[in-house]
C-alpha cells in the first residue's frame, strides 16, 4: 500500500479518470463503460450538491489506479426531506486489482464520513457483477461499511418508436414551460414524497445551465392535465453532452444473436443495438410522477416521450423502476431490454439506523443521476 496515495481528485486528474472509466467497463448482459467526456466533473453536478471524488494514485507511475465518489443530495425519506449520501463510480483499474485498494479507499471514505452530514448512503450493484457483490457484500471485510439490500431496480431500455395515437385518458398534454413553475415543483415534491429516495426539488433547480438538472429543461417535461388539474409529469433527459454509456461487449444470447436481433428490430421499425465501441444513443425517462399511479396517464405520457425520443434519433429511452413500482408493468408492455441491479443502503457504525427506520414505501431512484 505504500505504493499508493489516496486523495481527493482535482481537475488535473480529469484525463486519468476518463481513461480509468473507459478501460474498466461494468459487466452484465451488456458490458458498458460509463464515460464522462469531455470532462468527468461535468457529470458530477447531477449526482448531488456535495460531490467528492477519491482517487488512489500509483506513485511509481502516477496513474490513477482506482476511484470512488461520495455525493450528498436532499431526498425524501419516509415522506420528509433529508440529506442522503450516495456511493458510486467505484472502479479499480484491472492492472492494480488484488492490492487492497478497496480497503484503503473505504478507510478514506470513512474519514470523509466523519463530517456527519449524512446518516446513511445508497448504492447500486449490477445484478451478475459477482466480483463487486463478493468484495462489497458477501465477503466484505470487517472494517468495510455494511451493505444491506433493499430492492431490485429494473432499468428498461425501451426501444424508441412512434407507438401510435394513445387514448387521451381524459387529459390535455402540455410542455413544462407552459405551466407555472411553482405549481410544477410543488406537484413533483408532493408526489415524490410518497416514494422513498425521490429527489427534493426547488424552483432554482430548473432553468440553470449547470447543477442538479444539468441538460434537463422545462421544455423537456410533458405535463398531463385533467380538467385543469396537474395529474402527471414525465421528462426526457438527454445527457450525451456530459455522460455517455459505451457498449464494450454483449453476453449470453445477445453475444451471438445481435445481428438477428437487429434484423428483427428493423422489420419492426426500431433502431439497431449499437456495435461494441459505440455510444448508446439514449435519453432518460426522468422525474416520473403520476397522481394515484394512474396507469392510463403514465401510458399516455410514456407513448409521447417514446415518439419524441425517436424524433431525436435516440435508440432507447431508459426508464428506471423499483420492483414494487406499480407503473413498471405499464412500461414493460413496450419492446425493451431489462437491465437489473440491486439497490443497497450503506452505512458505517453498523449501518443499521438509517436502514432500519425506512418505512417500506416503494423506492424511486432517478437513474439519470447515478
């Protein structure tokens, strides 16, 4: 361990971090590298108000051998706003694995945790990433923070397409910039408070060129009104200017069957799966809030956003749901690839207090901010 120094990243580390993300993809049914061109730090803005990136520097070579990110954000916990941590972007360069870097990184993260700004953290692990599950969960060392499972998360890569004219569900559809901003934010927070971990939003978050909603404008939100009352919101958040998901390989049936799958998709008018090395052209279905989980309202908004995604030449609209979300079944009606992960709470000091007081309501984590 004397070969490595652990410290907070600076802009001088930008190129090295981008290289680490590119060269160390996350395994799964589709192996993906989550990249941040042109600058890693631009993508940090959507993670939270306070974002700290820890790097392990290999002193003999100067290479960034590993990294991890700690971000803080106001979320709804049991219906009330609370600052919650997020641990993500954990990467260890394949050249430096099995060198106790994870243990050293957790010691430094524990030191950052001593500011006591949060009681607990959230994180996700892709289902099938046995290496990460083993190191962090099933075979974790005693001084590691405690990872406790919450729910499965389904990220549906919905094929963009013109789905035809849906039934109106008795609603009028308008864009977000046609709606009073204070009313819009009040609705998001009111509905979001019914879910665990939904972000607490303010009027100031909208319209800024940077910050928590970087790249998401009010014009990207579709609003459903029924008899003049706001009953649903769904956004389309494009992040290609500062975050990219790059295909590095396919596993299982897709590994050998991708040409057949793409041929079948072309017959259905869908865009093909990109080849290894290509950026996935996609947007995120963001801030989905539907009064009383009205399936007809959500279906109406989702159909409209799938059409918009196709008009923008986006192959996929990425929509995230917890396994218990009543709207998951609506989204599954459309052609999709299901990318499954597990949501965990993470905590030091036994990690129990934060986890144990969660009241069991369904989780809603904005996958565009992970």
